[in-house]
């Protein structure tokens, strides 16, 4: 299996622009997680899905952030409008129902908002 | 609010030294505690602990959980430069947060030759 796939790997954008991050989980996994990692705050869970349904979005910073999972093999995290403080590495991870604790992480998207 | 605290925040040692990393937690409906290693990319899974007092071991790494005192330690013996990484502790809660992992801030380990 190719593992969790994220795109783009790097994104540089200007403040106010819309940013869309993409994730393809491991085939057969039931859970999908979006995390953000910064030096100041460490790794934070933003939102997670079970069988394409959002379960807990309490970590989403504000209304500028939204996430969707239209099918079992694709999810997006959108920031509109982006701000410099959104600069971070965004990870997507997935896990299987039978081993939910073991989350497999994608390579991350490094976002820089100027 | 679930909370996971790791210590120390950073550690510098020489090859061959033994290190102990600490993780304490306060969560509702504890289910499991996990350790991850993060080098220059994404975190990779090391251990999952659910029961007190049972040591998990993988090569030079070992970990144990104390559910009474609400902490876990990760030991690395005979450290090598390849052990240099951020070590993350995470706790999984049950109940309505089923599946959710709360991460500590990580311990940055640097191993010098």
C-alpha cells in the first residue's frame, strides 16, 4: 500500500487566499484525522471522520477552516481566507476500525502564508 | 479538557547513554497511551499501552504505563545518533471522543556521536 497520500507537499500563498489541502487515506481505513503542527503548539487534532462522517471538529480553530470527506478515499481541508498564523505543517492520518490507536500519518503539507 | 504533558522538552546526550522520557496525562475515559517517533517527516508509531505494569519492548526501546499515577515512560538504552528525533506521547480517550488522540508537546532528543 502506498500509505497516506497528501498533496501538495508544500504550499506558499498570500494572506487572504484560499488554500485547499488534500488527503487520500490508506484503503480500507475507517478513520481519517487532520492535524496541525507548529513549534509553539505542537501537534493538534483539528477534526476526524469515521466512515466519512465528521465526528469531532472541536479542534478546528475557527470558521475559516472547513473539512470534507465526500468518499472513503478522499478528504480536503480548506482555509478561506488564509492568514499568516495558519502557517504550519498539516498532517492527515488514517486508522482501521480494528486498530484505531495505530494511526498512520501522511508526509504532511508544509503551508506558509505570507 | 484532556491534557498530556511530556518532560523534558529537550534532551542532549552522547551515543551510548540511556535516556528516559516522561509522559503524564489527565483524560476522561482513558483507553490507551501511544508513543510516536517523529524525525524530519511524519510521526511513526512506536508503542501502544493499555495496561499498567506491562512493559512493551522493541530493540533498545521500551515503555511502561502506570494508570494509577497517570504516567508513562519511554526508555532508550545505548542511544545512537539515529535516535535523534521528537518523541511524542498521545492518549486516546473513550466515550464521545472515541478515536481522538490528544498529543503532548513532545521531547526533542539529540544524540551526539
